[in-house]
């Protein structure tokens, strides 16, 4: 089969087109013919940092985590999927799991769900990693109807899904963006847009919460931005973040009695730990999509499998809006 392979990690690493063996599904696996995959920030980190990241696969490596495709074969012990099923999931591209930048990928069936019927393969491929991440963070933060939720990075991959899910759960949703296009998308998806470049935290907390703070802050930016989340959330509030690889003073979080939920959705894949939970979340997301309550946004730039290097550069440029998707 055709695959795009990384033979050497580093800032200048390139993807090379190679012919490799079609994987044979082991016990508990299915073989998926890949129709589309998407690029996530962690994919670019693996490409550049390589073995400095403990989760990076050995080279030569086939990267790519998200997939949408059709099942070609199933192992004898798999009874919940059949040949011909259209599926989606976040399935590989790290540790010892082959990635999706190939014509076929063998997948643990627990990581998959049936693709939502009302969206394309490209749209489905945009969902798994960011969808599971957004869903997990909101559930762990205890989201309930009527709450005020702030999403930092509302036009990004995780952010644009998180704000739609928060609306689905009945929240009053606000989201930050840094430009006209970002804010237009946020408003289009049903949240109140906040320009973080022109409006300080104290101002929008006062304006939208009467100085009380938001019930939940979903911080898909993280890092140094976490201090903005600490300032924006109410006393005893909930913060979910996808980026906590940083050192910072937690004094403010202490005196406000905050709960911080760190979402690292790769754990089931890395440690073979409760992988079935990913399949269940994707089933729930598929229902929400089919009910018309969630729509993945694709970046305007389109890429083929052979153009995966350009797709990585597009995501790294920070000019993309929504998800960067690769069509096979």
C-alpha cells in the first residue's frame, strides 16, 4: 500500500511516499481503508521533536491519528463491526500504533464508532481527537444546562467543537478569538465572541457575568493563558485545559478554590487503558452530529495525502480556521 513515511525526525523532516505492506489485523482489530485523516498539533510536535517526546513512534514512522474510512476486514473476535461499515476514530500515529497517513490501517475496534451519516468522510475525519478532547473536558468539569461557559480559542480545532458541545448541553457560551474571521466563526456557531486582543479579562468578566466569573472555562490555549482562565472563572469554578505543560504560580487557583481538569486524550491509546470509552464518546458525538447540533469546520485549504507536508505547515502557520484535513 501507499504510505507517507517519516524516516528522520526534526524541524526539517519530510514525509516520503513509500510502498509498505498492508497491515494484517490482530485479535480485536479491524482493517480500515482510509478515506480521510486530519492534522493535529500533536502530529506536528511528533514530527519535529521525535524521540524527545516519549509518545513518538520509532522511525520509519507512519504518523496521523484521526481517520474516517470503510472497514475492509474484521478479526474473528470482533462482532460489533462488519465489512463495509463506515467508521471514524482516533487510532494511531504514536507509540507502536501505525498512523493513518496510508491507504490502510489496522485498528483496535474499541477506538472506533460508526461515522455520522449526515457528514462527509472529510468532516468525520476532522472530529475524533478534538471531539473526544472537548467532550471529556466538559463532562469532567460537570457541565449542566444554564451555566455560563467560556471557551478560550473558540475557532480552533478543540475550541470550535467545545463551544458547540457546550451549547448542546444547554450552556450560555462565550468564546475568545483574535481576529475578525475567528470571531465571525464563533458567532456563527452560536457563541458570543470576545476579542482577547482588545478586551481584557476583567472587562469581559464584568460585562458577561456581572463580576461573578464563568462557571466553566475550557482553555484550549493553555500554558501561560491559564492565568487568564483563573481570573475569568468564578469562585470554586471549573477549568478544563488541553495544555498544562508549563510552570506557574497556583496561588490564585488556591484562593479561588478552583478545580483544574487536565485533558490528555491519548492515554487510552498509549496505555491500552479504557479504550472502549473513546468508542462510546464517538458514538455520542455521532448522535449529536446527526441531530444537527454539531458541525465540524474544515479549513479552506485542501490537501491530498501526498501533500501532508504542506498540511502540517498550514496548521503550524496558525492561519487555519477549523480543522486541516487530508483526503486520501
